[in-house]
C-alpha cells in the first residue's frame, strides 16, 4: 500500500495479514447451523471484515497441522480463533507454535466458545471456565472503555436479539483493559470484551458468536472484530534479549 | 485489643477507627426516607457494621467544618461517605483536608450518589458522571473478583429487590480492581464495586444505597462495607520523601 | 491524505493535528538553555517530530489565553505539554478547558517537569510529586512493555548521557500501562513512561527533557513522543450520554 | 488463636498455615552455599518469618510427591517457592495440584529463581524469562506502591549489598500491582515485587534471594515475605459455580 500525505512523498504501508481459524464442525454436521453459515463461520467473518482492507486467509481443524503450519503463522499478523466441540483435537505442537508466535508479537482475537481453547487457556494460565445456557436471550454489550480503539464506530452498546448466555465468574486473569460488559436478559453479566498483552503480543477476547444465531453478520460485531485486528496488529517494541548479559556500567 | 496465639504471648491490636459521614438531608425533609432511616443513613450504617469491631463515629454536613475537623480526620483510619443533594455545600477546605489525608493513608469508602462528591471527583480526576433512573428495579451485583477480600462472606452475587438504576458509561478511571458488576432489570450494567489506590490511601466505590430503599439494612451490603473498611484500613508503606535529594551512589 | 491499498480505491486519511505547548521561559532567560534551544523547546520538538507527518502548531504561556483558545483546542487531536517555572500562571479557565477536551477524546502527552502542571495534577487527582536532583547523571530508560505501540522503533532501552534525576515515589495513580522504567546513575529508578486513559482521552507521561541538556534532539526520545502522539490520537468510542434515561427493557 | 477487643468477648482467629518449599540442592552440593544456609534456604526462611505467628512447615524436592501431597496442600494457606536447578524434576502432577489449589484460593509466594518454575510459568502463561548475571552487585529495591500492605514496615527502599542481577524484559503479564522496582549497579532495572490474582488465589513474585548471598537473613526481605504471606492469606469470596445454569429472571 502506498500513502501520500498532502502533496508529499508516497509512503509504503503494509496491510495486515489475518488468518481466521475455525473448527468448522457445527456447520457441516448441524443443518440449523449450516443454514446460517453455509460456508462456515470463518467465511462469514472473512466476508464481514473484508471491507477493512486486511489480507485474509482461513484455516480449519481438519487441514494438515490444523491449517497452521510454521509458514502460515509466520505470515500472520493477527489470528482469529473460533472453536467449540474439538478443542482437544488441536495438536499440542500447533498450540505451542501459536503461543510462541503470540509472545513474539502476533495478535490473537479469541471469539466466543474459544474461551476454552488450549491456546487461550495456556496464555491465560487459568481454566477460563464460565456459566452458560442456550436460551436465545437478548444481550446488550455496553462499552465501558470508550477511550479504547476497539470501541471505534460503536454506539454506547451493541444489542443482539438472541445470544447464548455467558455468566460470571469468568475464570481469567483480570483483563488489562475491559472494553465491553454484557447484560443478559436472564440476569447475568459478563466481561465480554477483554484485552490482554503477553510478551510482544496482544490478545482480545470477544464473547459474541454462538453458532445457532447469525451473529457474525451483525455490523457492530464485525466492526469490533475489525477494530480488534487493527489494535492487535499495531506495531510493538524490539524482541527482548534473555539470558546472561554483561553489565552496562563499570562495577 | 489483645491477641493470644495458641498458648503464646498476648499481642496488642489497634481497632480500626471509622468515621461515617452523611449529608443527612433527605432523612429530615422527606417523610418516606425518614420512615426508612429515622436516625439517618449514617446511624443505620453505624449499627449495621457495629458487630465487626470498629471504633465508629459519625459526622454530618451541618456540623462545624462539616464534622470533619483536622482532629477528627487525624483519628480516622477509614472515612465512609454518603452525599447527594448538597455536594457543593461541603467546604473546599474540608475537601482538601480529606484529599491530603487519603494520600497520607486514610481509607475512603464512597457510597452510591457520593460518586458526584467533590472529594471523589478530585481523587478520580474525572466527572464521575453516569446514567440513572429511579424505577425501583431489581439489581444483582455479581462478584467478578472472587480473590478480593472485599468479596469475603458474599455468595456469587448480591440481590437487591429495588434499587435506583445506575448505568454506564461511568466516567471514572479504569478501577485498579473491579470487584462487582451490577445487572439492572431495565437493561443496564454498572461497575458497582471499584477499588483504587492514591498515594498511601485506598478508595472503594460501592454503588448500592438509594435513600428510598432500605438498602443499608441488607446483610450483604453491610458485609461489603465492613470488608471494604478492613481492606482500606490495611497497613501500608512509609511516607514518601519528595523534593531535592542527594545521590545514593558516587557519581 | 489519500491512501490506496494495492490497486484498490483511494481512501482519505485525516492527519493528526498536534499542538505543542511550551512555557517558554528558560529559553529566554537562561543563556545556557538558550544555546541549546534558541527557538524554544516547542520548536525543537516540532522539528523533531515533523517527519512523522503530523499537522503541527505551537502555543506558549505568554500568548492570549495561554495560546489555547477553545478554537485551538477544538482543532487539536493531541496536546504536548512542557512547563516548569510557571505552572501557576496557566489560567484555571484554560486548565478546565483542556481537562474537558481530554475527557472528550483529545490526547495529552506530558513531558518531564510537566508532571507538576495544573492539568496533569487535575487529571491524576494526586500531587504528582517526586524526588529530583540536577547532577547530569546518565539515565537508561528500559522498555518494560514491548507489546506497546509507544515502544515501536526503540531498542531494549534508551540511553541519555546526562539527564536530571527523577526518583520514586512518584505520586501518581498506578499507570494503566507502564512502558518505561528509568535507571539513574545515582541509585534511583523512576516510572518514566506511563499511559493512562480518562474519559475518551489518552494521556502519556514521558520523563525525559531537562532544559539544560539537548534531550529533544535525541532520535529515540523524539520517536517515543511521535509514537505517543499516534497512540493518543487513535480513534475512540462514542461520546457517552449521562443523566436520567428511560429503561431499555420493559420493567 | 483467641482475640479480645477491649473488655469485650474473646474471638477465635485461625493462624495462617505456610508451607515453604525448597529445591534444596545448592545447599547440599555447593560448600559456599552450605556455609550460608547449613539447614537449607527453607529453614532460614522458616526461622526468619517465624516471629510473625504463622504455622510453618517445609517441603523439599526429594520428598515423596515433592513434599506436596494433596493433604499438605489442602492444609496450606500460602505456599512459598524457591527453586533453581531442578525445575524440570518437579512432577507435572504436583504442578497441576498446586495450580488447582491456587485457583481455589491458596496463596503463592514465588522467590527469586522460582520465576522459571513450572508452576509460575503455568500460572503466568508466558516464559517468565529475563536477563541475569552473577556479579555481586548492589541492589536497591524501591517501593513504588506505598499503599500496598506488602510494603508495611519497609522504608522507601531496601538495600542489598550483593545480589544476582536480574534485568528486563521480564516476560510476565503486566503485574496487577507493581510494588517494588529493583535498581542494579550494573545499569539494569527489574520489576522485583509483582502481585497477581488468579481465580480465588493471590500470587506474589519477589526477586531477592540468590543462594550465594545471605539474603534470607535480611530483616527487610523477611518482612516483605511475611507481609506477602499475610496479603496472600487474606480471605476471599465464594467458590464460583461453572457450567450450565438456569436463568435468574423469567425470560
């Protein structure tokens, strides 16, 4: 990408490379889900955030190396993750590879039931467990950090007519930035938008996205995911040096 | 207080000195409130947290120096604050005095409409504004930091049958520890239990307590206030030295 | 600014408008400082961050309304602040105006002795006091949050051959993100790069910049200031609504 | 323990049960270390924090189940951890057991080279790597959170005449509370006192304690460890319920 400021010189800008990972099981085994996402949740998200100018590819569980070879991850600035039924089928080697890449600066956006994925648990250090029920309740996601770039273009809240209910206690470390709190009809609240940093990498957990509702067609939900990608793709500092080092001063 | 561990020696323990400050206007002008709190909100809280072993005194707006002379504050480990109609009538001198004492280590527990008090605004550096309505809605305060001592003795949530609704955005700095999130029947959420530290002092904002409902008789609400007092009264480090200092190393 | 992604459409991008405020006294009264900054610290910073593509203007204390009329602030995305001798001469009206603009989303980058400015104290709610001495010690600013965009382009640390020493305790609220910790030859450490958010606005405090050393010609220091401007100018969420609101659900 | 307030009734108080875990290899293989800690680091710490009234036991690597059977952990309020050479020899089963207990409310105080222990890495979700050298440099640990109970009884800093140097970047999640920053003669800084919470449990990492220097005889270091035990043993909220739950409201 080339950028010109005023009549000045043209700058090159590198577009953000996004890999959308999806377990891709519900959509092939449950007709109700297949009707909503005929080409999979990953394709719906890819189409939905397409207009934001990312370089997008998708990957799914059944591919070799779960679609996440070292090459793919090396070329990924931000990884989006949706999984639910088959967390255990993601290979430990792939999980370790993603973990290392996050610490080296790759962004990670974990969606909905991805809270129980191996990679999210490993990065959080906790069980990431929560309460839930599937009752098609209305949810309202309130912005509680309006200074955050992930809230750009969103009003005071996002309303979802039907969503799986998630409830507290959500067993994660206290988020560094809490951007959204979800209100559910049935009486629960949930920390629905949580930002973390680990090593050089940034992580955003975003709760919406039960497979039985067309949530990844919601304009606001897509906007938040796109914002999260941009935020997680922001530049960072230098790779740290670890281990034995000589003194910098005369001692 | 003297403490014996096993058959060992007896230790002295200093009980916590609490001053409960109340504006004390509603209770003398509004018969409905007077029926609930015939001796004032301060007296109800004093009675309610009495069993926790604090040394309690009360202070009200109409007293000389708003009841908060230098001597009173000097002898106060934790100040509890309830105000609503007359924030502007608290003298700036008293506010500055409280501010200085908090930075020197006095705890501060700000209740309900105290969010708009001069002292809370001054310590937060923001407007502390919010949304509200008085519709007698049910509130459920969920514990989202169960590791926090302020959550001791409370179940997963506190339920209040009727409370004034407060809604986000609550214009405060992101709390250092978010202990409670409130769910309201009308569709709002609220960061209802927020912990901060400033200088040597600790501050807890706790949302329940509209004057038209008997909230300060609720066992759980009183327990949280007592826990907050203990937390805010915990020991702290040494008074810092500021200004010009010589080097500690040869330079 | 117009941006083209690949062979795709051309996007407009709004450049960031920066106002650099300087007290501008040392440079006109102290020959040693005048030699280093003949046109003032503000001009040196303006020249130094010029290559980053901002729309820059400067403002100084002696101008009408301290150079910060409502119009100027309205057109400012990020305000940079350097002051030392004359904090008290900045008018309260101007301070309140800046405060309101920060809460509405203007970024603020406070440099060095600006820690004692009225606006920083007001936003922090604390004294912002610290230890200091002017002994020309070496400082090394270590990056402790390499995931932060403010650390972009910086190595593991920034080394300054001579700087005024600042020491802890620095009486600020715990920063939301601590990006730099300063090491000083004489034995002190300092939280030298501190990020905060207040309302819709973002604030970065950056410690380097004593007027007697040519610090605002240092490539790394300028890079951090430019990074901080970009970070503070990032988009944010919608302006909140405060006050009495009807319920969103039937109650 | 029984407590009497004034002339009032006698209350029972439960003393804090502490288990001090030590790898206990250096002290049996390195004569220099054996001279400093003839009975092991664990015994020195046990003696040093004895006066604070804890119920103390010790455990070491070579014991069955590494000294940490389910029964021992069940009876432990706070676990102190020192390890260096043999992190890999701690059994995964024991690590998982400790992890579960921390999430259920047991406190954990990780000392010095324990930063690379399996349990700390698992709880942090990062490598916990850092820079180091053994040059016997002077360290000064500055209190940067004087409101924290862990700083009680400590002056503005702790000075250690000789300590192994640890340097940034320390690959941990940003601590929820940063209590100490270490200054080292050779030019490094380090986040030396870091507080975290995970689930119901609290974790404190404290950097001092290289085996070749008599650091666990230092009065201030022992005071911090005792303070950390008390802080980590503080009461907490109720055990959360996870999984499928019915609604609390009629939907």
